[in-house]
C-alpha cells in the first residue's frame, strides 16, 4: 500500500484538505461547517492510517543488496547512520575486486547504500520513520581486507558485531545509544584510535597476543576487565598493556557514556 511506503504524500494530502476547509470556512462558503465533527474524523483517519501502515503489505520486511568493485581505491571509509539495529560488519577476502558487499533486511523506510568514489566512503543510512516508529533492521556488511578502512557509526541502540581482525584499521568511531558493541581487532599500523560513545554500554574488544593497547573509560558506574585485571568504580578508569608506552603500533581505546561494562581480551 502506497501510504505505508510514502507517509509524506499521505500527510501532505491531509494538510491540503484541512487547509482548504479552513479557507472555505473563512470565506463563508462553508458556513455550516462543524469543527466538533471534523476534528474527530481527522483523528480517526490518522489512527486508521497508522494501523494500515503497520499491518498492510507496505509494512512487511524487504531486502536491500548492494556491492561495488574497488577499482583502484587505496583506502576506504564505512559510515553507518541508522536507528536501532542489528549490525554485523566483517572484513574478509571478497571475490574478485569487490570493495564491499551489503545485505540489509528491513521494515519501514528503505535504507540506502551509497559509494562516494572521490573519498572512498561507503555510507549506509536509513531515514527515520517518525509516524510508524522503529522497525526491524539488520545490516550485514562485508568489506574487503585488501585495503585500510576507517569505520564510523552514528546510530540508535544497536547490537553491533565488528570483526575487523583481518583488516588494517585507521580509526573506529561509534556514537550510539544504549548498545552492545563487540570489536575484533587485528594488527595495528601506527597509533589507532578506537572510540565508543553512548548511553548504557557493553563493549567487548578482542585482539591478538602481543598487540599493545590502552583503555580509557569515563562514565557513571564503570566495570573494566582488561586481560586478568579488574577495575570497577565511579567515574574514570584506565588500563594499558605492559609494552604500550614503547610501542609505535598500538590501539588507543576510549569508551564514554553512562553505565559502562568494558572487557578487553585475547582471542
């Protein structure tokens, strides 16, 4: 049903009709217009539309698939701009010269996958649907590990699984809501920032044996587990591996938010 897919068209029609009724009433054309009757009818129409948007064919789940070739790109950036979602990102060896391969299962407004070749930015976004509310969204993204990546996300509450263990990562920056974020890291090149900001956060980071890393956590109640160390408290907590200060190649992890549960381990 078109009204489930195009709420702007439906609401535009409603506003035009209401505006026309006001105009005709002010011009004296509709002298007997009873607004005590009109307003309940408008509310009933809105309620019916919301129900149809939920249960009609336009409210079902659909798929979006996208893939692009690398075509000489030496580095790339993945941007995620979505609401509440399940997000799975995995770096791996893709077929041929593929840069990325994305599969999205969604309800509501259709997500967009766009590649800006001038900057090497792959952007996955979904326009909010203010009238029908949150719908199921599952983003499954595969990115090539043949080139370095920067990963950035600006999301609502997510369950995010980022397996970047085979890729060279220049930065990871996630601004989110009350979320669980799992990140698997490979070997760093230089000092690589890993930042997660949000509300109540559960953040799990794994890395290979010998990879040097530091953790800075700031929030309300903080639970920090780093290898076999444990540091719980209120406010800020920090930890770093024994060889971190002398290492040129290392990860610098910063997590900030409300109630924080952070675990750093080996895999």
